[in-house]
C-alpha cells in the first residue's frame, strides 16, 4: 500500500543528551560552578558564534579555561 500513497517523508536528526542521576549528584554537578546549565549554554553559544561569525567574532580557544574559572566563581552555590 505504501507505494500507492503519494506522501513525502523527511528525516530530521536531533541532538539529545540523556542523563540518569540522583538529586544530590545533580545538584552538586549541574547547579553550581562551571557545570551550571547557564554556564554551559554560554560556552556553547560562544563556540557557535566562533564558527558562524569567524570573520567578525573570535573568542580564542585558550581563553575557555579562564571562562570556566570565572563561571565557576559566578555560579558557585
């Protein structure tokens, strides 16, 4: 029957991360310091901006260490 129906299908790939953890570990690793979710999102955004706007924006790779240290202080619990 499939070859009789004129339906166009598309394939989409989504990035997905799944973590299984207890509440104590989650609070310790995800809600504070450099692993805080907002800190992670900022680093991902900077990486994307480096790729997309490489001619007008550049955050040097060697500065990510200092960024992580600063975020660790900013997002400390």
